[in-house]
C-alpha cells in the first residue's frame, strides 16, 4: 500500500487559517478532496491521512465527515484538548469513528515546557488507553522537551511531523541531528518525511539540499519507522506535489524494494492501523 501520511483539507477562512500571511497567497483558497484525489491517482497512491490544521473539535468533526464521504481518506489525525478534565468523555464520543487514528496539537507555537505539564501528560496517557497515536509538531528547539515527553510516556506511539522542521534553508543539521538522535532510539517513535521544501528556500531549493536530512533520518529511524507525507497543500508554497513526492521516490530508489515500500506506505499503514 502506498500512502500520503500527511496532508490537510480546509475551506479557507482568514480567522481559521490566520497563519497564512501575505507571503502565502497561493494557499489562500479552499483545498478539498476533489483537489487531492487526482494527485493521489497520478502518483499511484492508495490513500492519505488527513491531519488537523485548526485547533478545534469542529476541525476533527469536519475531517471525519470528509473521510466518511471519501473512502480513500484512510485515517484522520484530529485535535483534542489534552489538558481538559473532560478528555476521556470527549474521546468516548468518537468511538463510532474508526477512521480517527490519532491527535495533534500545534506544539511548535507553544513554549517547550507546555508539553511537560502534568495535565498534558495525563491527557497523553488517556489517548494511549484508547489506542490513539500522537503527532508531534515541533521545531528543533523543542526536541529536548520532546525527549522528556517520550520518556514520561514510554508506551505511547508517537510520530514526529516534518522531521521536527530542521533549518534546511540555513543548511544547519548537526545540532538537529544531535537532539533527534536520543529520541529516535526509542522504538515507538516514528518520523514523517514531510514538510521539507517549506523549511528550505521556497524559490531556490534543490534535492541536494534535502538529501542530507533524508540520510540522517534514515540512519536514525530506519525505513520501518519513516513515512512519506506531502504536507499538501502547504507544500505548494515551495513545490508542486510532483516535486515533493519525486524527491522521496528518487531517494528511496536507492534502497531495497522492501525498504522503499515501508517508507512509501507500509509504515503509515502499520502506525495508524489503516487496514
């Protein structure tokens, strides 16, 4: 199975997508399943995982509705308030939605210590008890806190989005690698090969600038804990879908057929329990 493990849908609203500034005019519009399906078909992808882009339960419900209408949306990563005392009750409301696989919060916009709050940890433990995964969206400066977090939740399945957004435009990788390495030593931590082109120079990136980060990720996590994600439509700020998947396809062509299959879909299928 070939899967795009990370993409977004939205009906553009300046209040909901307030992070889309004047430099991002290309994605100031609706992006819906009808826009993505032709791309999945063109590049022989069996389906995708839709990931939250707004921090609200309405967003989670919206993505689940789209997944119900489109069988090729294989899973949803929604949002929930992990610090809420009513979290367990809220999760019970989602029992009837088998496509809800996990949750995410925009941790990159918060102080690193936020994720180490006692009530946040308790929320993650509640997710684990219900069988949900958790996507970690952070910058490199959050990785020390991420290491503490995963140590406090040793049985929780995590995936780091966008390789933790290394500073590709500046060509910096040594500190990022140093911070990521001890996290990768933990078996239940996975990583998405996604979001790279938007961390590079949007107008002047090339694959040679991305390869060092792919090589490090492969060395740290191995193919069975790496998964391809397009980060569509955000990726359109710097590249077309064809370019994004092309870099990963070409990189994984140097691996065995089995290793490539893990990265291009099998890891996501297993992690999110998509079949």
